[in-house]
């Protein structure tokens, strides 16, 4: 198992601290790390907005609003969302009405939109420009800190991203509607291709499910991102539900062998009285080379548990169990990813409806 480097050191109050709004004790316990060259110091654990949109399971908007507000008050200062995440931008927008704008950084995305295949993706410049305005309206904001290309592997080709999407985002940046530009996706190799060929400066990358107990391949690319002074945002420490007692949602693209290993690991942890999701969050957030890890949270109880992972070290039993599940269930896996599964399925469906 890859061993995490030391956590980012505890700091004095960050620039996002607002006296009278924040829980000062919790903010002081939070660890903040620089996000590339953006000048933003972000909390090592951040708020992933996909869950509050209702895409994983049914959620209550009123509770979600309280969760967002409580997360920011507790020292989490980075929020990520997207039009693709159902009601997420709208719910987060309602929560932000009661949060000072200088208390958080926020990112959203373009290019991925509706569940039906025919309207799922649009990487065109025109749609990209319109999407940003729609997101700002839902969020109730004048600008976002980062605007990102969502899942660029689904574009007809990466040339479309380079020649249409990113130049449109540069216009958004110049207009003041976004401060920085990022790219996201599952295949790690695409990041390098875009970074090396883009005429538009890439400030951040967002990778998901590649820095977790079952797959830590993101670490192989960290040196490259550091060399190019690009901030690294990681997402889904529990691999979109794989590393949980609940298990993944039905739409998860995981292969059967990975799913089986994760389920057996969760059962093993449970037999030891250990929560596999806690181990997963601890493992992921412990790598200081990664600026922040997005965690989807839809309840105050889960939020509190995630904060405790950051605030307190694991017990000896938990550390031992984490090593054991890695050795027994994850190291033997020959293939640790499901790269290509979703993309192939998408293009087959799209082609079938276009005939």
C-alpha cells in the first residue's frame, strides 16, 4: 500500500476565515494546502456537491442546505458542483445565501448536462458560454473561483476541448465570471495531453477514484502536475460508494472483480469493528501532495464523521486493518480501473439512437 506523506501542517486562520461566522476551534484544527499557483489555500477535505443533487440516493434539500452551511462554518472552504449533479447547484445556491462570499472557494463545470444520452454532453463553445451563465444564476453568484471541463474523455475528440471548450472558458475568465480554469476526467493520461497542447493555461485538474485504497494510480502523476505548477483536486475517496457498507449505486461502471474485492474488504473491516469508509477518507486525505479531496456529504452525521477523520488519528486497530485489507483484497487485483467502460457504453447508446 502506498504510504501517505505527512499531512499539511496546521496553520493559523486562513484567508477565508470570517470572525463571527466560523467555528474558530474547528478552523484551527483543519489543514489547508496551496492549490497550485492559484493563491488559494484550500482545506484538505472539501465539499463535493454531487450527493446533495440526489444522484446517489434520495436527499432532503433542507438538510443538504444545513450540511453545506455547517461544512463551511467548520473550516471546509472549497465547494465543487456541476450542472450534471441534478439539483446540486440550486441547493448549494440556497445555502450560500447565508454564507459570506469570502468564506469559501467554489468550482463548477461545463459540458456535461442531462441524463438522456442525446443531451448528455456538449463541448461546443456556444453551449459552454451559456452554461456558465446558467450555473451562476442557479448558484446566485457573480463569479466562481474555478470553471472546469467536465469529463473531457466523452468529447468527440480532445481537439474539440482544445479548440472550442477551453478558448470559451478563457473568455469566461477574461469576463471575470471565473478566476481559474480546470479540467476533469477519469483517464489520467488525458490530463497530460491537454496540458501539453492547450493554448489556454490550465490551473487545476480534478481526478476521481484514482487515489483510494483500491486504486492509488494518481500518485504516479503527481510529479508531472507539480512540475507544471498545477493544483490537484482529488475526488471520491470511497470510490463512488465502493468503499462503504452501503455499496455502490446501480449505475456504477465498476468491473465485477473490483466490486467483489471492495465488498469483501468492507465485510472484513466490519468483522473487525472498523468502518471502511473512515479508513478510505483517512487514507486519501493524508497525502500532502494533493491539495484537497472532495467528499460527498448529505447529512450532518456523515459530515461530523469526516471532520473527525481529519482532526484525529486512526487507532492502531484501524491502521492495522487498513494495511490488511490493502494486502489481502486490493494488491492482488490485476486491473484497478474501469477506464473506457462508461465511454464505450455512451457512444454505443448515442449511435443507436442516431440510426
